[in-house]
């Protein structure tokens, strides 16, 4: 089901290309008009139907995705395919006319239980529908580990992937959790989650804004 989410806030007057030294910080002044984010589709083994929620911050600077069933596991009777889970999130982002946006940074959190010799990986890719530009980031974790984990993807201004001006293109986020047994005992269990026991762990996406060039 497509879900609409509204927010309001203020804008960064930035022209296309490099950020001028005197320009306003793109995170300080998001657009003043309402933005609507609709979840077009959610697909993947890490986000079964009904286990993912999206919310937008009231100041236009971020939106949050919360997962309640995102678990990659090896051992413990888990299926052989359970070592890798992924989630493809397809969003329709309606922005005020004359502006465009990019994902500037992303904070991921979860829990890892990795036996000695086992490894875990969190990966994410970001791209706009029909665009050849894809931004990808990978974070690795080594056992032994029995703790919460956190990873942040950050992108320099010059490397931001901006939504095309004047057309509406869906934004795709493909995340992945992977756990490898490595040299850990065959009878052991290792896993990684992108959630918490009460579902409160969230992934936060921070938005950058700029004005589109005049037509």
C-alpha cells in the first residue's frame, strides 16, 4: 500500500554544481512547502510485508525507516539462504517546485552476535530511477562481538547524487545484511539484525537541498 507522509520546514539557495564557500548550509534551510514521501514498493527478504515503516522529520531534514524483521543468520537451524537478507525500498518523493534533493548521510543501527571467526557486513546502495549514478557503501564487522552496531554513510557535496530537476523519479534504497561463518565452529550461531527487540531501532536518512537552475 502506498503511504503518504507530510512535512514542512524553510530552503538552501544553491546552484547546480559545487557548493559555493559563502552558500547557506543545505541542512540548515530545507524547503518551506510541504513534501510528500510515498512508499511505492518495499521488497526483499529483510522486509516482509507489514514489517517496515517510514516517517519524515517535521523540519524536512530527514526521514526514518524502521524495520521489525530484518535478520541475517548462519547456524542455529537457519535455512542456508538466511545468511543474506536485503530490502529494496522504492520511494516517491514530491518536493516543492524549483528544488532538488540528495541523500547526504545515512545512520544505520542494529545488533550483532558474531562468534569468533565469523564476520558480518552491512551494505547500502542509493540511486534514482533511470539514472546510471549509484552510490554504494559497505561496513564490515568481525567476531567475537555481542553488541549493538552502528554505521554511517557520508557523501561529500561534490559526490552527491541529486534527483533530476523538473521530473519526478522514484528514489531507490537497497540495503543488505550478510553474515559469514568463516572459521567459527560449524555448530555455532551468528546473526545480525537491523532492528531491536521492540522495533525501535531506525535507519535515518539526512537530506540535502539546492535550487534547480532556471528554465
